[in-house]
């Protein structure tokens, strides 16, 4: 079995963002040379997420509204975590949206269902963060 590791780096200009990273992950799978296996895509920061869903702007807007209802950013004083930083809501949003995804690789390509895409979710942006992409297989 072979493995291949690469990092993707992001620094959003906004506090929250959803970025389709499917093309970058597909490129890494091609670079790996692995034809049959799995790819792990993992947010390496506790205020960011990786998830699979549809690349549809209305849905992304719905995610934003839904997450803000569940874990509103303000008032900052509502969270015990907030003291040194004001990002408790980002930790909670990450917990809801998830840390990582695993996708099958078949014939050297990401093996998705209809409309599935991989997204990086940022909940406390404006600083550099990384995503680990680990490909394993043969």
C-alpha cells in the first residue's frame, strides 16, 4: 500500500466562508498515482471544518443562517470560552459541521454520489489555517 500527504493552506478575508476544495483534492489524488484507495481530508484547526455537500449558493446561505441560530457569534459574553479570544461560536460551528471526510478513490478519481463536493468551512477566519490531505491505497 502507498500513501501520499499534502497540505492545503487557507486565509479567508472574512470570519466565515465555505470554499469548494474538490479541484485541489482531485489534483492531489492524481499526483499520488493511487488508483484504488481512500483520501482523508482533515481540517487541522479547531475552528474550521471539512464536509461534503452540494455546491449551491442558496444552500451555503442556509448553512450560514442555521449555524448562526445554533451558535450565534454575538454577544461574545454568552460564552465561557470567550476571554482571550472571541471565537467560542466557531468551535461550536466546527463541531456541528465536522472535522474531516473520507472519500473513495476508484480508477484514480474521487468516487462521489451525485452533486457531492468537498468543502472547507471557515468559522474564525482572517488567519492562515491548513487542511491535511492524505491519500492511501494502490
